[in-house]
C-alpha cells in the first residue's frame, strides 16, 4: 500500500474516531467525558512515544547502511558505487597491483550512511561515486 493511500485511510479513520467520540461524550455527559478523555489522552501519548522511538531506531538502522573500507590493507584500488542512475565504468589499466601496505593506525570512522575509507592502507586509486543522476566514467593509467 502506498504512503498516499495509507495517509488517506489514516485521515478517514481519525475523522470517524473524532466524530464517534464527540457523539459518545455528548451522550454520557461532560463529567464522564472528561474522565474518559484523560484516559484516552494517556494512551494516545504512549502510542506517540512508541512511534517516535520506533522511528529513531529505524533511522539508525538505515544510517548504518553505508559503504566502508575500515581497518584494511588493500594492494589494489577501492571502488565504491552507490545510488547511480545510469552506466558506471571504472577502468584502471596497466601495472601489477602493489603489495598490500600496512594499515594506518588510529580509530577508524564508521561509514554511517556515506562512503568512507578509514584506518586503511590502499596501494591503488580510491574511487567513490554516490548519488549521480547520469553516467559515470573513470579511467586511469596508460
């Protein structure tokens, strides 16, 4: 179900609930209505808190979906490609791959929702492509 359809159904359900509560409260009297409104407000507040916490947890999971080379020793190159809408061609020609260098000491950074090469030693080129709206073509070497 699309977000637009969910929003329409949610709005319709909310309108029906408000109308139903107004009729019920008018029938039982305003003193009883005030007590019921307090209890319902408590549950609506708890539901809102639950939705907020669930949204934060979901955001953290999605943010942890980045690309990263962390604490590694790479003899060749590193290519990271994300979110392209077209052709991607990365060509590195010539030469034999260098022996893996020693990783750089230090606290490596977590990729988060981006692309990173940290705490690593790379013997070749590092190509990072993200969020392009067209073709990408990277060529190096003879």
